[in-house]
C-alpha cells in the first residue's frame, strides 16, 4: 500500500511539474547578456540581479523591489566569500583560539556583509516584459579589505578586554 502511495506521488510530481511555466531568465536575450557582461568583471567582482513584476503600484515600486532582491542576493554572495576569508584568518590559530573565535564569526560576517552592501554599486537597471531588473556589483578586493578591518578590530577589542583582566589579576 505504501509503495502505491509513493509511486502515485512520484508520478504526480514527475508529470505535474512538466506543465509548469518556465521561469524567464533575465539573461535570456543577448541584449541583456551584453549589457551585463560588458560592465562586469567576473574575476574581480561579484554580481547579483534582482527582478520584480511591474504591478498596479508602477515601475518605481517594482524597481525598488528589484533593487532589494538584488541586494539580498548580493549579501548572500558576500557571505559566501566571507566564509572563505574569515576561515583563512583562523588557519594559523591553535584549536583553543579557534574555539574562542568561531562562535563570533557568523555575527562578524553578517556585520561585514551589511557594511559592504552599502558600498555596492548599481551597475544597471532596465524594464522588459513588464518586469523591472536591477544589477548590483561589489569588488572582491573590497570584501577582503572590509573583512580584514572588522576582524582586526574585533581581535583588538578582545585583546584590550583580556589586558584589563590581566591587569586586575596582577594588582591582587
């Protein structure tokens, strides 16, 4: 009985999904692809494209929604880049220091990504097929620089707090 139910669900999903409309890719037309690739350096930048259907609120609202979506996608890509960077900062650390610093890494990465979104650049925006599209980019070197700065500030803060503790112990 269970096999029949599972088989029925599988067939429903298999054949049911073939009738779904295809999602439109903003890079599908060569004009859009040329527009993006001509202004994007894939070796040194990360890119995110946001889109929003133009509804009764108009193109301005759709552009705002597309911009928000692009920034959210860009933040996720920044977090991916930062995961590599922040882990590389801990390579020379011993296991005890890694154990102390690791819990704070996600907060540091989120803070850094939030700061970097403010530095992102809107490369392009356009309206096509009743949708608004927006493209944001950010330099990979900017991600590294900001990550280094925030990580060293955090380490300095911890060092200062440990120094205060040390001084309290020595005075006793």
